[in-house]
C-alpha cells in the first residue's frame, strides 16, 4: 500500500500484513481454503507495537510463530521486518478462534492437519 499523508505506511496496514502472513502460509500448507474449509479462523483480538517507520517502496518480510495453541483458539505473534533488517520495525499478535463455517461457533478441537502445522510454529 502507498504511503499516507505523513509519508509512511499507515498503522492499520500492518494488521493487513499480519492477516496475510498467517493466512497465506496456512493456504500454502493446504490447511486452509478460505472458500471451502469447514473450519475458519475468526479474529477476536489483535495488537501491534511500532518501533520504526516503513515507507513505500520499501519491501517487508514477516515472521510468524504460535505463542498459544488452545482448544479452538490460536495466538499468532508476527514480526514485520524491513527487507534485510535484523530488528523488527513492528511486532504484534492476533488471536484466531476456529469456528464451524456454518454455525460460526467455536470448534471442540482443531482439525488434525492444522493442529500439527501450528505445533511446528511454536
Ligand atoms: C469467534 C466467536 C464465535 C467466539 O465466540 P465466543 O467468544 O462465545 O467463544 P468462547 O467464549 O467459547 O471462546 C472460544 C475460544 O476463544 C478464546 N477467546 C475468546 N475471546 C478471546 C479474546 N478476546 N482473546 C483471546 N482469546 C479469546 C477463548 O479463550 C476460547 O479459547 P479455547 O482455545 O479455550 O477454545 C465470537 O467471539 C465472534 O464471533 N466474534 C466476532 C469475530 C469477528 O467478527 N472478527 C472480525 C472479522 S473475522 C476476520 O477478520 C477474519 C480474519 C481471517 O484471517 C480469516 C481467515 C480465514 C477465514 C476467515 C477470516 C476472517 O473472517
């Protein structure tokens, strides 16, 4: 996304990066199909700390780990790095609650393939 009126990437954009980093990786690993999966993750909480500005046309990289794996909920921590940087420009987290696509109620257990992948991100 382009820079805002202050010449940097606006704070709300980082949340979109978090969402993309997590969901794109889940899709790549074949454990999420946003249009067909019986179980989908709804965001119930999100937070971000900003340490250094980023501005277009800088490119960024995201690192993701799982900080908590519950019955239906997962807390992902995401670091945003200016391309090649050693320290994060921002880091934050969000919590997905996995729900049945039809009923939108939390599942009693995560699907096995998803659980195995998320365990490996701890
Ligand atoms: C999601 C809800 C249906 C949950 O209902 P409820 O709150 O009644 O559930 P429980 O009390 O039983 O708790 C279940 C589970 O969640 C944990 N939890 C709940 N709240 C929090 C919280 N604030 N922080 C941390 N954890 C929380 C609780 O501890 C339980 O954990 P267990 O592991 O023990 O099971 C209901 O809350 C709801 O509908 N909320 C609104 C959700 C919403 O509208 N979010 C914004 C839009 S969704 C979105 O942005 C989105 C993002 C994506 O990345 C997607 C990816 C793929 C598909 C869709 C996506 C998507 O829609």
